[in-house]
C-alpha cells in the first residue's frame, strides 16, 4: 500500500511538473516552494491536526476561501510592490497564529482528559 501511494504521488508530481513546464516554458526547482507552505497552512487552518488525525472537507474549503480573501486583500493593499515576500510572510504568520491557538486548545483538552477519573473493569463504583 505504501509503495503504491509513493508511486501515484510520483506520477502525479511528474504530470504537474510537465503542465507547469508547458505553461511557463521554463523549468526551475524553486517553482513549488510556496505551495508547500500553502498546503500545510490550508490543512492546519481547515482543522486537521499536524500530528495526524482526521478532518472535515468543509473546514478545508473554508480555509481555502479565507486564504484567497487574505491574498486578494494583500494584493490590493500592496499594489505598488511586486514582491511576493509580504504575502508569504502573512501566510507564515497566519500559520504560526493558528498553530499557537490550536496548541493551546489541544493542551487544554489533554489536561481535561487527564483529570477525569478512569474506572477499571471489575471495580465497584459508588457506595
């Protein structure tokens, strides 16, 4: 199963590279670096835990919409500068804020679950 996942991932990456080559008429190793940050940010902002777990599609769709609004707003505010560094800085800052908020929420849930008493099988409960 793992080998087939890697094989499909490699084939899809090659197809994406060929499509990108056809559109830009040039090849560069750096073309996909901003997409890695976006993929991580969208998944974390969509409610998927970075340490693994499950998520919901509606959360990912909402995360994509939020990032598109953020990108459009940044393009409107910083029209005079042609630099994408401000956009990537804003995305990175958003990722750090979401991870900090999510970390606090998960640590609070871990503390609450650690404080609840557990009942062992076969033990008597009550007087």
